[in-house]
């Protein structure tokens, strides 16, 4: 009888079960207290970048503590292409008077090493790029990760969106070309490809939205 | 058989004589993966310190209740819980660093240093000994990580802690911050540590034979 009792799983495993319950409870408490902070971190990261992407001023001048000159509200643009369903998070930036001052759109795609996630600033008509920021990349350190550098990203400023942008080895000549990073042509081209694809997908809906908002104001 | 080491001995042993990186060769995944700059190496060492300390104390507290055949399950549970807490804390208060370290913080769960210390020390010793053992081993691990990170960062980028120390003329050896650089640096450092230990041992042996 005692032998059977001793072999009972509760007698053997009560400590493990107890530990599971205790740790489960404490992890829930940790998650509940910290998840708002973590969510806020993620949101802040994007919110801090947006003013620099949209305003015409130099993106190097953004101060982390700077107050937002815009009110930013996110929405999603969906697109259905060749049977593939894509969804882009777009942030609409409005100035004090409620006029749309620009868009910041998030897109991601395959880079050389891993996924590249970026944020692209567009003017209200979605005809011109006002800025580019790389949110996440795992490209080769020292080569491909230069896509995050301000010097390279600033090439995209002022580019028209009606033509596809291409990365050129050596020196860019035409208006819709940018210099590819030496030794990281694939990373550079990937960024251009991601931008081109997204711009093509979101330009019409953004234009429509702008017209709607102008209409509403009248 | 020698007497069981006391708490201060446990502490000292972890730092150099039983250094987890150079003498025990444990925890090599983070040693190779997050040592391309000092900041992430020290953050990793700090996270390991927290997890190892909490896990050792916890295991030492429940050591008399453990069923021998279920002990590994209990160790893993304890470690996983504390690693998850550290992971969340980093995401909340050191967001960029947590993004840089990526999957390597959750991977502390499988770090052999921690389960090794639980098995060797904490499950047999008092709380005080387990705690000093945890701190000693973590400091040893921190020394291991930061020594590799120091050479990799300074040769690979000319910087230490993100500030330039080498003159601009230094051509950054990018390979040092890439994965192969970790193997080169660790191999060379491990070789020199072994060389020094061997030389010390031979000189002690020679001195003893002279007597």
C-alpha cells in the first residue's frame, strides 16, 4: 500500500507541479506589469522617427526629446495582388490645423541576410519621398548594415515616386537612381525593391484619402 | 578527499581558477555570438548574473525537497522562469539592447553554466555558498565575455563602448565583428590562457622537485 502510494505521480511530482504554478503565476504578473511599457517602447520608436521623415528639415537634426509637431494616427492599407494579400501599416501625420502633412508607411521584405523592415516618409500627394528609416535589418556588419546610415538613406529624399527607384553600382546619374553601397549591392537593391513595391501599392489609396480629407475640411 | 570549498572559496574559484569560459569551456554560444561589442557582452553577463544568482538561491532553498530523478526538470523550470523575467525586463527598460541581443537572451535557458552550477553546487550546498558561487561564476563569465568583446570591438571598429579610441587611420578589420572573428579571438585567447596556466604549473612542479 505504501509502495503504491509512493509511486503515485503526485507524491513524486508535487514539487514540480507546485513550481509550475508559482512560476506561472509570477510570470503572468511580470507580463501584466511590463507589457504596457514594452508596447509603449515599440510605439515610441516609430513615433519618434516620423517627424524626421515627414518634415523637410534635415533628419539628422531630430532630437529624441522633441515634441511631436504632428498628430499621428495609424491605419492599414490592404492590397490584393496576384492573389497575394498584403497589408501595410501607414501613419497619417496631421499638423495643428488638421491638414495632412505627410505619410509614413511601414514595409518589409527579404534583404541579403534576413528581413529588412523600413519606414518610408511620403508627402501628402504621395508623389515624393521625404525620408527613409530602417527599422530592422540583420545585413552583414560593415557592408550591408550601412543601409541604416543617414548618409545613404538621405539619397532617397526628394525622389519622385512615379518611376521605380534603382540602385546603381558606382555613381548614380539619373534622377530616379541612387548609389548602391560598395560590397552590398544586394542589400541596396532589396531596399529599393521593397520601396518600389510598397509605393506602387499604396499610392492610389493614399491619394484617395487625401482628397477625402480635403473634401471634409471644405 | 579534500574538504568541501567554503563560500569565499567558491566565489574566488569561479572568477579565475574555474573560469566558465576559459577553464570549463561552458556557455560558448553567447561567448561567440554576442561579443562583437562591449555593451552587449556586459548586458549578457549581467543577465546571466541575475539568472544564475536567482536560480542558484532558489535551487539551494528547495534542495532537500528535490526528488533525484526529477531534479533536472525542476532546474529547467526555475531557470526558464528567471530567464523569461530578464527577457521582459530588458524589453521594457533597455529596448534597443534587447533588440540587439535578439534570441540570445531567451537562449540563456540552455546555457550550461547555469544548469551546471545548479547541479554541481546549488543542489548540495547552503544558500550562502550557492549565492557566492553564482556571483563568482558570473563574474568569471563576465570577464570571459568582455575580454573577447574588447579585442573584437577595438580591432573590428576601432572603438570601445562605442567611442573611438584608435586613430582614424586604423582600417577597421570588419572580419573581427563578423562570426569568424569570434572564433579567431576566442581561439587565440584560450590558447594564451592555456599557455600561461601550463607555464605556471611547470614552474610550480620544478620548484617542488628542487626541494
